[in-house]
C-alpha cells in the first residue's frame, strides 16, 4: 500500500537555525500523488502548511518550502531560520488526485525550537 | 472562529460500551472524514462521506460506524468500544473541487478502560 515516512522526532533546534524534516513516500497505487505538509500547533487541529501537486515543483509558505522530487520519492520540509513560534507537530502526507482525496499521513515530527 | 468542531474533546469509556464522537463543520464542505491517530503513527482514515446520508469506508473501518445526517454533521460510532480503540480522533472537511485541502478539528482524545 501507500505509505509516508518522515524524520523521527522530537527535533530540537535553536531559534534562527536552519531546519530540515525529511519525508519519503511510497505510492504504489497512485501514479502522480499530491504531496502536502500539515502542521498542528498545540491545542489546535491540523492545518495545511503547503502543497505541491506537480512533480518537480516547489511549494512554500511562512518561510517553509518543500520540493516534490519524484525520482527520489521525497518531499523534505526546509526552513532557513526557525522561530520559537514554529514549535509544533509537522505531518507529511500524500493524496490521490481524484474524488475522495483520501490522505495518507506520515507519523508526524515534533519540532521544538528554543531561544 | 473554528470551522470544524468536535465533541467531546476528551472521553473515557468502558470496554464494551457505546461511544459517539461528533463533528460539526461550518465550511459548507461536501466531504467529511474521520481519522484516528495512535502514538507514533500517522493519521489513518476510518470513514468518510461526500454527501449527506451516505458514508464510505476508509482504510480501517472495522469496529466503527459513521453517520452523516446533514452536510454539517458527521458522527463516529463505536458500538462496542475496545481497548485497541484508545486513540486521538480527528474530524476533517474539504470542498469538492478544492479537496486537496482538508480542514481539521482539534481532535478528541478517547481512552477505553
């Protein structure tokens, strides 16, 4: 089946340092999956951070970016300079570009940013 | 104001008891979903619905029923709760045609004893 694997957490980073959270996927039943990063802040539901639906393209939001690499089946999340407010749980996911839009999620990566 | 709300936010249930988790959305979305998350694992899809009065099985439907009495409301029912159903449950909604983005509720933490 389809699956997503991401960096085991927690990831602890000092404010203003760079960040990368790895995400690799296996899409055995979907030829061209859509790829997403969701974020969950404490006490809130998941919210979409960024999405890319075309291989080779890059998505960006709030200083985060991720590139859809079909060759390496990866969608790593990067940020050049993190802030304490970025502390949250980050989820990589893939979806079928068809009706239903069922999502397959990675296990989530806890990010802790300290001053 | 939160567009997807869940109730209760947490619940303790006894093994063999009936549990109903409720979800309400004000997004006017067609699609609604129920996921569960276990510690160290990603969210997994239990049931979803694309129209009122109709539900579809997701990847792990066994032991769960779903009900969509209206566009706004979507319930998850555990007729006979079991220890293995202890988890955090998330409800989400999405729009037809823009269904790449799902909007999530804050989650319900269910503990079955």
